[in-house]
C-alpha cells in the first residue's frame, strides 16, 4: 500500500493511491477510481467502456471538473479477447492520470449461500462463484471474467468481491423461503434479493437526508432500471425483497419477465417443446418491457411513443411497482416513506408520477413541480400535504464497493 512513483521526462511524479471499482457486464464495463488518504475516499474518475462487441467506446469523466471525453476503438481478434482489450484501455486511461491502483473492488451479483460479506478473492472462491452462473447467466459470467482479466493484467493487486446479495442477509427468513421440499431449500433454492449494493447506499444516505429517528423508520425502496427490484427497509436493514433466487421474477424489467406461473413454464416446455436454453432466451432477453411492447426495452423509447403497445407496457410496469409496494408495506406492517432510485427511478418523472398516483392509498402525494425538476441529488418530491415522504435518491454502488474494499485493505 505504499504510494508509488513514476518517472516522466526525468522527473519523479508521486502517484495517487487509488482503488479501482469494476462492474463487468455483458456488453459494458463500468468503472470508477477512488483516491484515499486517512481512510477517506474521494471519487476521482468514472466511466464506462460501452458497446464492447459492436462499437467499442470508452466514455470517461473527471469528477472534480466534470470534464468528459469519449474515445472510439477498433478491437482486434476474437470476441473473447475484446474484454481484455477493453480493460487494458481503461487501465491505460487511468495510468495517464498518475494513479497507483492498490486494489480492485468488483461487483459480483450473486454470492449464493456461502458469500455475503465482501471478501478478498482467490481461486477457490472464484470456482464456487462460477457454479452460480446458471442462476445468473446475464451477470455472473461477466463479473467473473472481469476478475480473471484483472488478475492477469494486475497480478500483484488484490481483487475483492462485493456481493449484490449481501445486503439482504437480514431479510425475514419466512419471506425469503419458497414453499418447496426441505431438500431443495437446503441446497440454496430460496429468495436472495439483488441490487443490494444500491440499497446499502440508499440506507447509508437516509441519516443524511433526515434525522436519525426518521432514518430508522419503514421505507419501501424501488430500484428501477434495466433491472428492476424493490426492497423493504427498516432500521436501515433489508427486511424483504421483490425478487427471488435468480435475475428474473418480481417486477418486469427491460427484457426480463416478472413472476411467471411455474405451471405456465411447464406448459411452454410441453406444448411448444422448448429446450431449457430456448426458455432462458425468452425469459431473460425477449420478455419484460420489450416482450410486452414489441417495440423497445428502453423506458425512454416507450415514454416517447404514441403506440398503444408502449402505453400497455408502461401501465404493466407501474401496476407491478404499486402492487409490490403494497406487499412490502404489509411485510413491514406499515410504510413511513417511499424512495425511487436507479436509472428510471431517478430520471423518468412520468413513471414516478404514475406510481405516486397508485400509492394514494398509502398516503403518498407527489408534487408535480418538484417531480418534474431535474434531479441530481437526494430530493423530496412529495407535496406538503402528503402523509408519507416520497424521495428520489440517486444511487452510488461504486462508493459502497470502494468503502468495503478499503476496509478490507486496512484489516
């Protein structure tokens, strides 16, 4: 953890000790760089290597100035090698800003039964995490791929896993248990809950937005984006979630289905003679907003469309959010506040307004003027007469990963 030095034109340049945060997806690699001194973190840079397989582009931002840049690349070789090239381009850009990467914190979506707390990775742990790939096929293999590439490129740098399932270990066991035989439950078939890093950040911001007493009350939080889930939080801890064992179920998402009747799945297997891989393709990539609208998986496109199919998809999305709000409020035995976060939750004012109207029975009332304003920080959007506060709190999963990584480095 000693600060490094770099010689440039015969001058020694002191390098900034930094933590790299990586979120490796199927077509994008998001990253952030945090400097740290006296255990205080500061986000210096952030960016995303986007459209890796079709139009490779590195988008970056210097946080202190807001300066942004975008660079297009031509990647060579097989698709398998594209991810390594993308990560090497990210590291090359970071190196130009005099950073000494002392650890890498990775978002790992699923920790299974064995891993909840953030942990320093080794081959044994990676092998166990790889067994969860069939459960999270859209995320887990690419999360692991990012780790393995960085192990090769930065062989002497600690790689740390931070789990999206970890925040939900405090959930009510009754709400997380499926009504199936014990032998299956013992093998890990249960509700895990996801977006835990996002919910952990929201929980950490509650005392910043309100008094400690208010922060410990009962909240329903909706993380709405390409992936969409909801969580019941009390005393800043997870109590119950909308999603279960895998990345499908709960709310309809961009391309993923909601809680489809297991009997319907059996029917599709028998009637259409689909294979498991064909069903996986349908449920993960051809359902959700895209499947309902047959137009787009992107909420921005649907909101801009006049087609009835787009409105129908939006109505189903909003309907499910309000229904899960009721379920989670029942789990909490009350609701003292509602919070929006995630890409849709933070940016789609019409969705927030529609959800708010369906939550009138909870006492929620959204102020249209507050709701329509551009939101860049935690903002209360409920009216003065609302019986419960309604908030928009921008999430920051990278900060939670960086904090956990720094804590492990300091042990």
